[in-house]
């Protein structure tokens, strides 16, 4: 079988949620946008609901519909993008809670879905989504009269605990929400780790649930095993892969494994003789030459016997290890995992 196996440990996922819940001085929600960070929103959402999560966050209304179908009635599903044009019926039928980002969205919500739950997103300094101070000041009384279920903002630098932006946004959020009765939310994974001042009424862990930094104590959730298709002996002076980018200095046993950038495995991992690799029984096996669309070539000279599969992600090499070596972040590695894998969900 030439299909790689992606194993998702739902017990580890739930344990990570419980650990972050223990660190939170408030209700703990869960961010499951981008199809549960690429791992399957139905399976991920169900496992988190069983662990105790009652508030979920997605990026788009369509994601919220997929989650509602998995969870059924009950849990709150908040939509970061708010109330977009044409979304009214979807928001109503799927019982979604849009996070209103602008005057235009607030008017759309009140006109098309009067009485339907909504929240407010404020821009405390990130300049991405949400109402800025002047807009919020003009709309605050009108918005609060409609009794929003949540008022939230998002930290720009929470993964850098000493960054001055954290304190600046905390101060801005406090000022913008002073005296309101609605629940408030500021902290995602990094914000939870900044301490109780950032927790308010609801926290929204995301990447930490899936085993990613900055939650260093997270249990790994993802294991990725790639099948070996072929092995060969490469003589000194011979090259491997496109562009002749790796040349053998000595006789080398090379294994070709099934997986490549079509599967979300970053091309920047290529020629990583001193960095990224695949693993077998704890031994690192360097990647040779370029990562191609469907294939990766690996130095297996040190193995006495080449196994059927080699591991790219697991306890030895995490998504953040791989991201560092590829010059990116763990979020991109997780959400980029492709659709060709045989997916196993473990409990």
C-alpha cells in the first residue's frame, strides 16, 4: 500500500484541552477552524465536546455548519468572520453566533436576524478584524442594547510573553470593555499562558490543542508514517532527485518514500542532511535532494534492514520541529496536511 498513514490521537487532543482548561481561570472554549486545524472538524469537535468544551470557534459560517452537523444542538459555535452578506439563513439554520466586526455587519445582523445571538469583535491593536476604538465608541450603546453573548479581541504577540504589545492590547481591551455585562474573551493558547489577567470570562485555545507551540507541555496529537516504495544503492559521485541537488560522497542506501508537497510536506525540507529527517526506532534518517510532488528520498544507510514505513511526524519530531527546519510555523504544517493520507483516529 503506497498511501501514507496519518494517525490522530483524540485522547491526546482531549488531554491537551483539559490541561489548558486547568490553566484557565474561566470557561475554556476550543478553536476548530480550518477543518479542525486540518485534522477533521467532525472528529476533533466531537472529542473536544466529550472532554467538556461548550463553546467553539470557527473562521467561516460554512465551517460552523459542518461542526453543527457533527455536534448537534447545544454547543455554541462562534464565527470569527462575523455576519457576511448572504449568510443570514445559514447562521439561523445552523444556530451560529457571528462575531460582528463592523457597523455594516451589525446593521445586517439586526435587520436580517433580529433577536438572534451574536457577539462583538474589537480591534485592540492587531489591525486585522474587529471594530476600532472610534467605531466601537459610536456603536457601543446600540450594540450592547442588543445583548451580545460575547465581546472578544485577539492578541498579536501572545507567543512572545515579554512583547510590549501584550500589555498594550490588554489595556486597550479593558478600556474598550469597561463596565459591560457581556462575557469577554481575549486569550487564545498563548494568552492563556500569559496568566490570569488575560483570561477574562472565556479562553479560546487553538494550536495548543493540536500539540503545537507555544504550549510546550502539549501531548503530540499527530503521527505521520510514510511507506517505502523502493530502495537503491547510490555510488559516490551520483546524484539524487531533481536538479542534481544532492551528490553522494560515499556509497549510500537511498529509500524513496511516498509523500511530497502535494501532501502538504514542505519543499523547504529538501536536502536537510543536518535538520529535518524521517525516523525509525529513534534513528534520524536525513532527507536527500529535493522534496518532489509525491516522493521524498531518504538516506537509510545506517539501517541494517529497511522497514516498510518511516515516520515523519510523531513524538521524536513534532510539527514545530518540522516547521522550524522548513522556515515556517507549526500552524502551516498542520493545516497543510493533504487529503491523500489514510487517516486513523485513535482513542
